C-alpha cells in the first residue's frame, strides 16, 4: 500500500465538468474514493499509478498550481489537518469532521476493498483526540457563534436545512423567539430543533416575522430566489454554502462563507498560537502513522496492533 492523496481546491478548478467528481475524476485516473467538501476534493489512492495517466497529466497542465499531491506521512498529516478544521475558513470548526465520519460509513465497502479501513479508523481516532485536547472551546470559531453575532434582538430566523451544519447552528439560535427550520422532505429532527417551527419547502408560508435567512443546505440560487420572495422584511442572508453565493434581490445584506475574518488582532494571535500547538501534535501523529505502517509491509490489516 502506497498512500497518495490528491487535493483539488474547488476555487482553483474552473472546468465545470469537475462538478461530477465520481465520473470526471475517474476519467483522469483518480477515484473512486473522493471526499468532497464545499471548498475542496480529496482523492484517496493506494498507489502512484495515476501520475502517468494521460488525462491526469492534461488536468495538471490545465490547472497548474492548483492541484497538490501528498504521499505517506505528508498525506496523513494533510488529511488530519483538514478534518480537524485547520484548513477551514472557520478554524477548528466541527462540520468537516462530521462529514468525514459520514463519508467513512457511506464508503465502508470501498474503503475495505482498498485496504484502507485501518487508515480511516486511525484518522478518526486521532481527530477525536486532538479535538478533545486542543480544539475544545474554540467557541468563536463555529458557524453557530458567527451566525448569532450577526443577529439583532428582534430578528426572526429561517434556517434552511437540517443536516450536520444546521444541527450545529441550531443551539446558537436558542434565544431567538421566532424561528423556523425549513425542510425539503419530512424527517425526524434531533433535540437541537425542538424549539423550531418546522416548515416544508413546498408549503412555505409567507411571513413578515422572518428577517434573516440562514442557508445551511446545498441549494441553488434559483431555488433560494423562490424562498426569499416569501419574506417581505428580510434584511440579511447568511450564506454558508461554498459553491454558490447569494446575490441580493433587493436591499438585504449578505454574509458569505468567504467573508469570514478574524474579529480583532487579539483573537487572531490566540488562534495562531492554538494552530501552532495542534500542528505540532498532527506532525507527531503523522510520523507515528508512518512508523507503524512500515512494520507491516504486506498491508495495513494489523496497523493498529
């Protein structure tokens, strides 16, 4: 097993064909194990055969400087940094870790076939350890805390979506008196949504009480346009999508994922110190991963032994 990771930042890729990674990336010798977030695609590979694939070479030439390749210890370190939230716009956020856990479960058969089961187990274990020892209480670095800071006392909030991201945001809206969670289809909602009014998209009611829309779901701007017109007093759209950006219809303000900045120099300095500490821990765990892997030249089946 010769672990390689190919990192493709979405902002560096202009070819619309790459919007379907399971198809187009495979045609470039990449895949089928592709972890995708709003900002990046990460391809897990068991060898370097893709490097000589003609279509991959064309891809690299077309997007020179955007695509990164990591191997062995550096590959493990990069993945761990990503799922710990160090490469996110909100440093230390938990959304990526949640996505990675779901990705691991959803692709379990493929991961087993590629003999990467122990790799994924170790990544999840190391991330949990680092989150509990280094990233605990980074409260100002969550989507929910940033959303709450944008609200005014009398705002009514519509939260679009009920997935991992929306579930993280919901507790931060506890003090908001008028709030709705908007669903595409009916589902059982966990405890954080207990105080929310539940609305279905197809039966969305007009309301003058909703002044802020929080987008925590993968929807298009055309879909959003049909929702936004229902709320005549809308003053702000908090858009947590990474692929599309809301363009105001009237006079509403827009806060986008890429608008995030440090609140002040003090918090930036504290954040840099925290990142430096956890980066050292991640390097140590990547080195430990490499040493353990070398003890098992036939594969990673006894990786954790």
